[in-house]
């Protein structure tokens, strides 16, 4: 293949990629946690699917004002965008449980995640009472 044909092939591939990505939803993290408190906090986070598709647990030390994002693994994203599967494309095949815990408080959220879904949690201190709040689910 000569240089001109290679250039044309690369240009066509580039435009096809751009067109494909323009119709593809954005890939959001599983969830974000923001420490809006004036103190650092140790937190436990976990994500578990009902069908055993995924299970994950981690511990973090969040400083005041710090935000962490828990990314979706590429293996799940590939599974969720498979056009030949029976379930809805871009979505998990089961519900997931999201858990955030710190200082004896636990907050749970249950939903069927998609590649564009992000659950948002905040840690804060109101009237000397530490709280973990489920803020929203971004679709």
C-alpha cells in the first residue's frame, strides 16, 4: 500500500471513530465522594452487584475538601457495551449496592448502573454532627 492510500485509510478511520464517539454516552465514574468537613475522615467504600458480576471494597483517608472518584473498570464497560447481549446496551445486567461508611455511619444506594451513571456522596459536619449524605445520581 502506498503512502497516499495509507493516509486515506487513516483519515477514514479517524472520521469513523469521531462519528462513533459522538453517539457514545460519556463514561462516568461509579461514584464520587467529597469531604466537605473541616476534618480528615477514614472511609470504607464498596460496590457489589446482585448477580456476582462485580465486587469491590477499598479504604481511603479523605482530607478536608478532597474528592475521590471511583472509576468503572474497563472490563465492565466492555461487557455493558456489547451489542450482542440480551440486556439493554450501556447498562449492567443487575442492580448494584453502593456503600460508604465512616465513623459508625453508613449510607447505601441501590441502582442499575450504566456507563453514564455516577452516584455522588458528601461527608460533612452540621451542628457538631458528622453525616454522610447521598447527594444525587447523575445519569
